[in-house]
């Protein structure tokens, strides 16, 4: 196994991800925990030093144990990790000056001597490779035994290595997207270390299960199931790890789609024999939302009620000490401010954050190191039906934010039917998987129409469909006119209460995906 010593970089998890993609088993451990004894016990086949925010020039900045260099295994140092290696082994690192600091894209050029680590690099004929840099300090003298194999304008020692000891150290971040060919370096490194790439998601599942058992012991865990992929995978994984020590609560706020509550509960009951409470609290939620039309007020009410309701059910579960959450790696990173300044709240997102503090519960977050697509793979592994895994995201406040203005049961009823027709159309045309998210919003306006020989005065609705990678930015989906026409006709014919259909062609930004 490979050990990643984490010095606090924002992108350490990306290193793990790149290695998982190469089917190599790795573990990330914070530098504080990596002692001599730890290293002996762990017996890594290779080590990676991550980047980090500190400066090696600062007295007392983080270091790996010296014994790491004596294990006889390959080591790869990245950014801060490179500087640590140089300083530990007798080189020199100098504190940042504006002309040597590099942030963002840089072009790395090779020196004369080719090395295995760089196989597949500098191949496109331009004689250089794009790499992403983010450093203030820089190496100014190499440690004995090291040579330079690549340079960039701000980093004369961009790629360095002591080939006899198989120590490699690079100033840039090969794990990030902006080093497009960076995975190749990891591939060469793990090959050199003797990994055969036979590790799989099945093995990761076993590892997570062992970790959960260790963390939880014989305590009881509660988990809020929303029916989305993240919370479902969390629940199933926990169930596999601790069986009856888990209780899942599915809070039905009455703002779900047509047949959704039944489908979610049925899927869990049919496939997994876990303790599941179906909390039908729709009267409570819809009652409190009556007459409310301000979007933020709606969101706040729903968020507050969700916590109250969850707490009510949790109180009935004796001895619950942990709360399980489907937090993913991007959530962890996004909660850390990059800019340092408070950002503006566009929408108060609804999640179960805030629950653990209020309830005095400890957190179990088994998916914390994973990305969405990896969670889907894990879901597969756990036997979640494919139709469930591939579902479009659905927001916590549900249909409340697709019903601008006042929410009434009548409007929700109409919205559910229109949405079902729309999604059915999308599936029938084979477009569901091409679209990130699609839904109908019912507009707070009635319009005049004519059907048969009579006048109608019904609601208008808007269809929304977007493509996106992460929901942060999005583009509207370019349906054909035939598709749009056919869908509008079907909705107006099949859904009583709607007599006009529009298509929302706003991208994000400036729009948001949801209407509120
Ligand atoms: P917006 O509307 O902000 O949405 O462009 C981006 C993505 O986030 C979803 N969304 C939410 N998800 N709780 C959630 O769990 C929320 O409060 C929430 N609000 C929006 C939205 O559906 C889209 O996928």
C-alpha cells in the first residue's frame, strides 16, 4: 500500500483519487500522526508527500519523520512536499519573493536526460508540458544526489530526482485538472514502486466498512435518508458495517415528486433489510409554509422544520451517539473559504448541517474522501439499482423552490403531474443521462387559453433542463423544437390546470438552476 502524508494541501484528496483511478490502494494520513512507529507498522511500498500551506523556512513547520527516507521505498514530494524533501536532505529553500512565486498555469520544459517518471510527457511536439503551480517559496539549491529534469520560468527545479534512491520531487501539482497530463506521472511513479494496479472499489468498500466499525464500536447511529445517491450509499454502507445499530429516518416533507416517497421507501424495503422510519410530516411542513412566498423564508422554514422533525424521531432512538452524513469531498473543500472573505449567500442551502452540534452527536462521514462519480461506482458495488444511481439531483427543499410564490396543495398536485410527463418525455427520447437536471416549475400566474370551444384560465409552467459538471455553472439543454412542441402538447392535454408551457433558456450564471 501507498502512504500519502498530508501536509494540509487543499488538493490532497485529488492525489488519492488519481491513485484510485490507477487501481492502487493508498491511505492519507495527516503528518501529525505519521511517527517512526507508525511508519514501521504501516510499511508503505511508496510514500507521497502532499503540498501544504505552510513555509518550510518557518521554524517548526510540518515535517515527515526522518526514518521515511531510510525505508528504501520510492518517495514523491509535491510542492511543499518537494521543499520538505530538499531541506531534510541537505538542499536549500528560500522564502517567497514576488518574482519567483508562481500561481496558476506554468510551462515546464525537460532537460536533456529522459527519466522513467516522465515517460509520456513532453510528447506533443511543443517540447513543453502544462503544469499547475501554486508556490511562494522555492528550492534554490538541490540536496546532494538530486538532479534537475524539468524547469519552468519560476521554478528552475520544477522536476527533480535522486534516481539512485528513487526520490522524486516536483514543484507543481500533477494531481489537478490544470496539469492535464499529470496522471501519467503518478502512473510512472507507482509502476516504479512495483504496484500492479489490482486494487478495486470492492476493496475500498471493505476498508470503509472496517473503518466505520472501528469508529462506531457498539454505539447506535442515525442517518437522514433523502433518497438521493449520497445519503442512500451512506445508509447502505453503514447498514453493511453495523446492521441493526443503524436507524435511517426518511423525512417526507410533502414536497416530493410524484410517487417518490413510496418509491424510495419501497426500494429500501425490497433490497435492504435496514431499520427505516418513514416520517410523513407533510401536514406540518405544508401548514407552516402556508401563505409564505419569499424564497429565503421558505428555505429557512424547511431547514428549521427538518431539524425539529429529525430530532423528534432521533429522540425516540435510544442511545444514538452518531449521525451519519453523506458528505462528499467537494462539500468538504467548498466549506473552506479560498478567498478568505465571506461570500454572499445566494441561497440558504438545506442540508442536515447544524444537526450534530444541536443534538450532541458525533459525525460518521464515510464518503468524505470520495467524488460523486466514485460514489456512484460504490453504489453499484453495493447493489443499488442503476436507475436509482443515475437519478438527477433533487434539492433538499424539494418542490417548494419550483413553485415560486405561495405554495398550495393544488399547485403541488399540478406540478407533480406536469413534472412526471416531462421526465417521461425525456426518458422516452433517450435524453435523461445527457441532462444534468430537468424539472418543471409552476409559475404564479394564470393565463387565458382556448381548448375545444371553451375559454381556459389556468397556470403557466416552465420546463427547465440543464447540462452541468458540478451544478456550479450550467447551460440550458438544446432540445429540438419537435421535442419541445410534443412535450408542451402532452402536458397541456394530460395535466388539468396547465394551459401554457414555456422553456427556460437561461444559463447559470446569470440564472440559477432552480427558480428560487
Ligand atoms: P442552484 O439553484 O443554486 O442549484 O443553481 C445548484 C444545484 O443545487 C441544487 N440545490 C440544492 N440542493 N439543497 C440541496 O441539497 C438545497 O437547498 C438546494 N438548492 C439547490 C439544485 O437542485 C442544483 O442541482
